[in-house]
C-alpha cells in the first residue's frame, strides 16, 4: 500500500505546469563520476531535471524496449487473467539469438499476467513475442506501429522501435530523457508498478511445466547486492546487449521526494580492482539516488504574494504600471542550506511586453520569469498581474482617436475626401459658370 501511495503521489505531481532547467547546477557534482554514456535523474514532484548527461542522445535501448511493449499490452488487454497459448512462431524466431528467454514452450498456456511477469521481471524475449502475437497476430509490424504511436503520444522525440524485445537494430533507439518519460507513464499503471518491484515471481504450473521461480534481472532492488542496492527504489527495468551496453530505468521515493532515474550505455568492468566485474548502470543509479538524498531539499522558489517586477500600462485609470508576481507558489530542489532568501526572480525580458493595455485583472498572464541561484537559471515560471487595473475610458477614447488619426487608413481617407471636395467645388464652379452664360444669352 505504501508503494502504491508513493506511485499515486508521483503521478499527481507530474501534472505540474512549469518546467525546470536546473541540471546545469548539479551536473558538476556527478558528471565525472558516472560510467554510463547517457543518464538522467528527474524529481517527479515538480518535473525538475536534477542531473543530465547526454540526455537526448539516441542510443540503443536493449530490453528497456519491454517497458513500451508492456505499455501497449496493458492498453490493449484489460482482462489479465485471460489464458493464452504460446505460438510456435514466437519461439522459433528467437532461436540462435542467444537472447534472454523465459523458458516458454510452444503450446504452453499462461495467463497474460504471468506473461507480463516473465517480460518485466525476468526480461524474457519469448514473453515479448508471445504478448505481441496476442495483440496483432503474425503482423508484428502492426504491434511495433502501436509502440511507436505510444511514445509519440507521450511526446518522445528521440525514440523509434523496430522490435518488441530490444535486440539490437540500427533503426531502434531511444534517449535517457525519453526513457524517463516512458517509465513515468508506465508507473501510472498499478499492475506495471507491482511487477517491476518484484525481486522474483513464482510462475504457476502450466499445461506443460511445473511451478517454477523466475528471478529479477534488476539487482538494485536486492539487499544481497550491497554495492548496487537502492533501498528506496520502488521498481525498475534492465536492458543489456552487446551494442547497448548495460541499462537501467527505475523509480524511487524517500522522505516524500520522488524520482525517476535512467542510466544507459554503461560498461561492465572491474571498477574497484577487486577482481569482480561490476555493472556500471547499477552503480550509477545508486550514485545518483544517494547524491540526491544527501544533498537536495525542496524549498519554496516562488511565492504568489511576492512582487518581482512591473510593466507599463496604457489607458490605466490612476495607474501607469502594473506590478508582477508569480502565478502560483512553487517548490524546487536546492542544495542543502539554500533557502528562499537565496533565490532571485527576474523578469524574462525576451517575453516581457513594453506596455500592456488596461483593463487588467489580478492573475492575468503577462510574461515569463526566471528563478536565479548563484547566477544559474534554475526555473522558469509564469508572471501575472498582481492587482486589477481599471480602464480610463477618456484616455482610451483619446488614445484610440489619436491612433486612428495617425493611421494610414485615416490619411488615405483624408486624401480621398479632400480630392472629392476639390472635385465638388470645381464641379460647382463649372455648373455656376455655365448657368451664368446661359442667362446672358437669354
């Protein structure tokens, strides 16, 4: 229940309306400490990117692919107790690939939930092909199209999939940032969140095999692996191929703070000279979480009651300017010891208008503002009018009249009227002269 509540909280705060760029502030602490080629750590309480290393680089996803596969399956199938028979073709296509398998047999029957556990706990490629077959039959491309449509729907711009399991393909790629988005979305589903938190799963007896235990490939949730263990992690998914290296996407929560962490393209080497090779993605994940827990705290970065600037007002009644304040109270992650008094909010001159027209209501959007800490922009927020400004109708009338008189249309109209008046006068003169001549003749 505690894990489920943490997940629900994480989902709610993902709806925050502002975006953060604070990664530059923290990168110096971690950038040279990580083994992964690409990494990102996001606080999902406010969508703040705490740390990023090559977050948008397109890289092979390996079995992180299965997160997208599971998303499609969970979208398409609502009855996870449905029993499905493993097709022969789903086994045959993986022969000779030397890939991660769940030991499924052609003709074997399992519930969809069991297959999802094989997919996400044991990272079984045969479970991936079987689940895809259940959705689109032997038209595998149709399932892959659903995967690509899903990531596009989520706003991922550096992801494209060619298969359902993650075996290396030059045209299959994702990025650390996209993977964080995808995993956060997947964690919204309680079934997904439940499965990726499992250290192991008892696969029930089938029509062809006895009950058996399958173990997770994610050692960061196993207390026995002290170098990797992340006690506050609430779920994760691994991925490993020769082309992709070692990868892990995970979520964690501690002291009310919630995170998604991605480590991609890490080697497996003897980093500490103990004659045992270590998984770089696991080490990096632990390092990022531990650093965030030890060094960051949520503080108030913007108060809706604080005046931070002003903009000139045209046609205002007893007011020639309007003061600006943040649109809402906002929180941000800051290093320990930093308080609201250490932060400065400045008006973003690129978005600020030189003048705004009255009337204005309190809360009307005016422009953007930047939250500054130690000469770094750590947040972008909306700035709004802090009070009502009524319109002076006399000033408005005179201003509009002046604008109209000086307009090109007015000048063109004035010329036309002048020409017409001259023409009328000339015509009147000619008619008058003609009448005088007619009288003299008579």
